[in-house]
């Protein structure tokens, strides 16, 4: 996927927006995003092997009073358009779903639009009413799409404070050198310091940041450190977070001319409380 702006800048720029201007999206930008979704639905989804699709859903005919009632429990205000991620009821591959949905989020950021991943605080029934879903499909994630208001609402500021949305865990809690007891420094990561930093800056459900990476030579092993009590019922939100990490790592590495491939190659040494997900093997 090609962006107008540097993907590293887009990752740094993206933050969740919950207070939107109630104006419509520029038709040109809307069309561009529609065409990106079409490509992803036609090519990338097939390539990933998952049963999913991504659509833009508009609530533009609603008046303001009705709009307030659109099912986000008051978390989002002003947005008239949403990116809706649909999966088959039995689709378990939240990793690839998260990877593709984050590409769309970055594409929207590239077009100057703001977003907010919503996995919990939306009423599925309200969104289902606005689209034709097959019986075997369900909505996994939605995101409002539009232009942020200069001043966020008090509720948005409070939400960010509760989850510490501006903060990320330090490197020594996320990235490791050969063994999970030996932290990886930025110096040790050398040319991969930026792709790892892009993983660290990623959004995650409730900002839990469950990604862990062990570097071993040219291999970067990605793990999921699950948050206790954070269920996988319905849709595995934390595996989805690793998909976001995979997206940030791969796109930023490739933008720096660092190529590699994703493999299943679990390392010998790995902590029992982390789940192995995938490995990036860098080209030598
Ligand atoms: C998979 C996923 C699900 C999320 N679900 C919600 C949600 O239901 N409601 C909400 O307000 N924010 C949700 N968020 C947004 C996170 O709270 C947010 O990404 C995190 O606090 C970091 O803030 P930032 O996105 O501004 O960097 C979700 C994020 C992800 C990645």
C-alpha cells in the first residue's frame, strides 16, 4: 500500500479521536478511501485467507438528535461515517484482521481524517441495522471517520486519562534480546530500532500494549502477553493488537528499505505466560 506521507509520520500522528466536527467528509477523500477498501477487500483479504470485509457506513441522513443516539454509548460525538470491519461468525484470525484494519486506519490518517478503533463501546445492533449483513457475519470493529474538533469533550479527556492513552510502556518491558530476561536497547536493535518504536506507538485495546518482541539474530519473534481477565469471547481483541503491531513493524521497516518475511518459527526459549504469534525474518 502506498501512502502520500511517510508511514512513520502517519503512525506518529495517529491518535484516537472521539469528538468530531459534524460536517460531511470531502467527497474526494471519501472516494479515495472507498477505493482503498475495495482493493483491500478484493486482494489483501483473499491473500490473508481470512473471511472478512471492510465497508464504509454513513449515517448522513440522520438529524442531530438521532445522531447522538448512534450506538457508541456517547463515546463518539459528531461522526457521520464509520469504517466497519465485518468477519464471519467462526473467523478466529484476529491477527490478520487487525493487520488489515490498521492499514485502513493509516490510509485514513494519510487522507487527513481521524479515527478511533472501537471494539467494545459500540452497539452492534445499531450498526447492523444500517447495513446488509449475511447471517454468518458479525461486526468485529468499527471506527468513526471524520475531522476532529479542536477541543475534545471532557468525557474524551477523562477516557484518555483512565487508560493513560498518551503513555506507552518503556522499551525494557516490551523488547528483548535473545531471552525474555535480557532487554533490548535501541542501540542493540540497530536499524530495526525505528520499526520496533513504531510497534510501541501503536494503539491497543484499553491501551494494554500486549506486544512483546524477542530479537534473535535476524529473527524478530512476536508474542502476546495476555492481560488477565481480558476475555477473547466474540473477538480476540488482544490478538488483534498484535496484528496492529505487525502492520506498523512491516510497513515502517519496508519504508526504510528493510525487507523480510513473516514465518512461523517459534524460538526455543520463551516465557510460559506469553503466546507465540509470528516471526519476522529479516533479509540479510
Ligand atoms: C482493538 C482495539 C479496540 C479498542 N476499543 C475501544 C473502545 O471500545 N472504546 C474506546 O473508546 N476506545 C477503544 N480503543 C482505543 C484505545 O483505547 C486507544 O487506542 C488507546 O487508549 C491508545 O490511545 P491512542 O489510540 O490515542 O494512541 C480500542 C483500540 C484498539 C486497538
